[in-house]
């Protein structure tokens, strides 16, 4: 069983930055692909960024060049550095992994971009 817990959300003005963290417990973190998803009110959950166990990184087109995903295997933590935030980035951000055939999600952290 894997437990995920996000932190770092909050209220920020347009153009500002936030750094999200997701700490994992249980399982073998080094072999997990780690993902950040987000869900805005009234919209479907969407994949924001992914980092594989081998370090391959993918971003949604809407965040490419503004967001950076990284992982620290020693701390069993994945990060999402979000720069130049826009109002359309407002959403609940979720950490996700799949491990030994099961899908695991954190409870989410709210990010609100507003002046």
C-alpha cells in the first residue's frame, strides 16, 4: 500500500510562483512513475506532469515552460515548481502513482491564482 500526501498549495497572484510537494510512504519509491494531476471546478481531471523512475519527464502543453517536475528518491518526494501562474491554473492538484497494479492518489492541495 502506498500513501501520498501533497502540500504547498495556496493563494497566489497572477505571475507568482508556488512549489508543491508530494511525500510518499510505502512501496519502493525509486521504481514509481510519479504524476501531478489537477482538477478545476466543473472540469475533468487532467495530467499536468509526469516523471518516470528513469527520469523521463512529460508536461501538458498548457504548462510547458512554466512548470518543472522533479523527484528526490532519498526523500521519497516529488515536487512541482510552478512559475508564472495564471488564473486558469486554479485547481486542486493531486499526486498520483501506479504501483504493482494499483492506482494511488493523494487527497489534493488547492491552488488559487487570483488578484
